């Protein structure tokens, strides 16, 4: 009887998560071609995707073009263009698809961590109701692809499918270099486990295997992602040396110099200290059309996390940090706490070491899933603490409903709908959002 009941819950959970994902996919695809033209940095990445389709390498006119991000994300944009044409829908399609897939992935991760159907469904719902995830899913930037591969690697790591985790991490690094922080994290944890469970001669084989999974394999994938550059004579710095490896390394030293030396001021740059509370969200697009039935109209795509969710997530993260410190003190290690702290450390902390660099709040999408898991952990802790499960579920349901209302209220800013200026102004809750 128990087995039958568990199977029924399993099926219901899959149905609910599937329904949430399909609704979210529809929201991401609906009117995906709006706004028309390039949104924020789409101009760089779409141009690169077009070059890959036409030449296999990025060029500017007939000359090599200096680009500072690896190819995989732009190849995914190129796949959307190949499928649906060189238009806004084609540029943004793969981001919408993989952004929706993240809803399933976080549910799979939450299920492994908490073994609770309600919390599994809640994790997918929170991902679906986050404005920052929605904006990234509807924009042809690289960060949604990076976040997808990081979340995919996290699931594979939890499932102990380490070869697959290595592949996902290699693709993450081949999308944006910030994936290196997660690669280093997973590699260190995997090596620690190898040393913790083996000694002497028994240590050699698992150490070599781990080095291959989180070293050789990701590096091989990264280098392979540059195949177009190797195959062409038109890539940037391709002729720097007769030795192609020397040219490749020189190009990468130039890329590193760009990333570490980017200090040009930008009106929407923000310090990492403000990211959790969305202190200065990035405006991807703003126009003042004449088609809203009022004297003054606004149309904006604002990379803003759903405020109530992120503010609640900030509190939840503080609680998780407290629980994590206590768990270390009493030597009672909890996998959910360790995963959340590790994910936040790899996705968030490195940016504090680049105080002079030009950075933006929308980079926070890479650690957003771990912030959601912090909220889910706090819900889990409440369920474990209070005997009255029914009342606890009611409170949690009320909080989820409040987040949903907050998400709907800000939806026009996530999807670039045309609204009156007064309606837009009513959504500028903080002066720094303008």
C-alpha cells in the first residue's frame, strides 16, 4: 500500500512540474520576437552566431574580430537562427528552451536533496516565477546558457555521474570563463572524496579518474569548442605565430587582459554587495512608444529578479549560512547546506575580488538556483520543526502566492510589454531602479 501511495505522489509530482514547465515555456516563447532589434548585448552575441554559421569563426568585415567569450553560447544562438531564421525569435529561442529546462533541473535537484514532493514542486514554481530567469530566457545573452550548464553539472554531480558532470562543466567554461569557478569547486570536492575514501595504492586509480573527469575532459571540450578558430586562417591572432598553440595562448592572454582590465564606467554597473537585494538591476531595453492609449508610454526589459522572491531569498541565505556554520561546529554535515553554500561561493563570492571591474546585477543568474534552494531549505526546516504540518503548508502556500502576485505585477517589465508611464513608474519601487 505504501509503495502504491509513493508511486502516486511521484506521478503527481512529475505532472505538476511538467505543467509548470510547459506554462513557463509558453510564457518564454509568447511574443519572443519583442522587442524588435537587439536587446542590450545581443548585438555582440548574435553577430558572433551569424559569423559562426557563415565562416566558422568571428570576423568583422574581412578582418579578424577580437571576441572575449568562448564559442559554445554563441553556437547555441546560431542553432536557433538555423532553426527559425535570422530574426529575434531565432536569436532567442534556445535561451527560452534551456531556461525552461532549468525548471525541471532544479526540481530534480530539490527532489534528491529533500525527498519531498511539495518542496520539489515548489522549487520548480519559484524558478518559473523569477523575473531574472525569465528575462534571461527571453534574451540572446550568454548567461542563461552558462547557468543551464552549471545547473546540469550540479544534478549530474549529485547523481554521481561524474563523466557527465565533467562534460557539462566543460561546456559551461566554453560559454563563459566564470564557469571555471564551478569547475574548480566540483574538482576539489571530488578529489576530497577520493582522498577521504581511499589510502595508499588504492588512492591512485580514483585520483587519476577524478583528474580525467574534472580536468582532462573539460579542457578537451573547451579546446574543441574553438575548432572553427583552429580550422580557419581568419580568426583573431591566428597568425601571431607559426605555432598554432602559441597563437591560441596569446589570444587567451589578450582575453584575460580584457576581463581583468574592464573598468569603463557604465550607467547600470552595480557592486556585488547590492545584487541579492536587486539594488541596481540592469535595464536591457527602454523605449517610449505612442501606443498605450495614454500621453506617455513606456516599454522596458528590466533584468530584475522578482523582488519578493529575492528579498526572501536573501533572508533565507542568511539562515542557511547560520545552519551551515552550526553543522560544521557539531560535525553534522547536511548535503543541502553544503550544496547551497558551495554554489553561492562559486557563483557569487569571486565577484567581490573585482571591485574595480565593471560588473552588472544580471550576472547573478548563475547563482539564482542556489538562492532558490536556500528558500526551499528554510521551508524544509520549518516542516521539520513544527508538528502541525497542515498549518506550515498553509503559511508556505501563502508566501508562494504572494511571490506569484509580485511576479505578475512586474511581468510587463520582464516581457517588454508597452504600458503607461504611470504604470511603469508604479513599478519603480527603489530610486536606483530608474
